[in-house]
C-alpha cells in the first residue's frame, strides 16, 4: 500500500450533511407556513411545491405527514423557548413576563390545531414534544420567578398554575374567535388576575 493509499481522502459526507440540515430547515420553515395558513390538513405535496423541491425530498426527511407535522410542532415550541430566553435580561421582568404570555396565547390556536391533528392520527403528543416542552417550561419558570421578585406577579402563583392558565386562555380565545372584543376583555381579566392584589 502506498502513502497515497493510506492518506484519508476528502469525502462529500460533511457537505452533504450540511446540505441535508439546510434542506430540513427549509422544509420545516415552509411546512410551518403552509400548515399555519391552510391548517394541518394541508398536503405534503403543497409543502413540496412551496419549497420548490420534489415530494421525494420531503419524504426523505419526514417519512410521513405526521412526522413532518410533529417536527413543526416541536420547532414552534423551541422557537417559543428561544423567544422567552431572549426576553430574559432584555426587558423589565414584569414586562418580559407579560409580553411572553401574549406570545404564547397568540400561538395557542395554531399549536392546538397541530396537536389535535397529531392526536387524531394516534400520536402521543405529550411524549412526542416532551423535550421541547420541558425546555419551554424551564424558561417560563425563570420568567415567572423574575417577575415575582420584581413584584409584577402574585407571589403565590406556581409554574403548574401558569401552565394551566395559559392552556385555559388559549381555549378561551378559540371559543371567542368570532368575538375579538370579548376575547380582549377576557384576556385582560386573566392577565389582571396574575398581578399582585392592591394593598389596603
């Protein structure tokens, strides 16, 4: 064997892996856009068309539509966590907390539609999103604690309470989707309930 034979030769593995990552991110971005605009019933063919790729490329990364929808849902949770992280230290703690609440509530209808579609397909949504969901809850806990130390949120509120309130607020807004004025009033009541009680 010659020295040339023993010398590792460059391979295309790394560029291909980088290309695959970029393709996957593109598909997730496009799929989130398509599913958000047209609902989770939109087809993978539509995702491929908007992404300007063949349907085989979609299925290479996501073997089923449910796998694609699950990845989109996980990505949305990760983006919410990133948004929460960016708010830490950038704003006054109370303002950061309530801005994040607005963001979560705004995302709730689409997130719930995705989760419902996955559940109807027989997927355990909680298990499928457990890692991303835990990361989001951990960051929410920091936002909550900071806001409470700043006196912007009632001190007795705990993270499970907050999660339940957000789930309920999302359902409430879906129920009032055709009545935006009522939705705004109801959400104001929820938010005001999180603020400290005025002292006598």
